[in-house]
C-alpha cells in the first residue's frame, strides 16, 4: 500500500500501489472535477516523493502544458503512484 500525505488537510491516505491518485477523491479536499486531466482542478505540487510516481502519460503532459509547466506539479486524477509515500500540496 502507498501513502499520500495531503499537507493542506494535514492527513495521510493509504491507497493501493500502482493506482491512480484519483483514489483520493472523497478522502481529502482536493477537487476532482473532470477526472480525465482536462480541467486542472486537481493540480497539486508534489513536495516529496516525486520518484514514487509514474512519469506523466500523454494526457497528463497535455493537461500540465495547458495549466502551467512547473515540474513539481502533477494532475492527481491521471497520475499513478508506484509505491511508497508522496506528499501533495494544492
């Protein structure tokens, strides 16, 4: 099981290894509107554990390009965690 710390909520959520961070929907206050990487509502900064996330796929790359190219930002609705711990801030 992987762990995602959401700094704004001051909480940690456990999700299965290899799952989309969209598993956080309803378990934290990150807003998941479209869930397909096209709206940017879930955009977060990864403050720790970027190495524990899969590389962005083409959909996420397009969304990140549209909403800004900060290399520390990801779209949790389409980002996958490999294992370990990731810390997010939005």
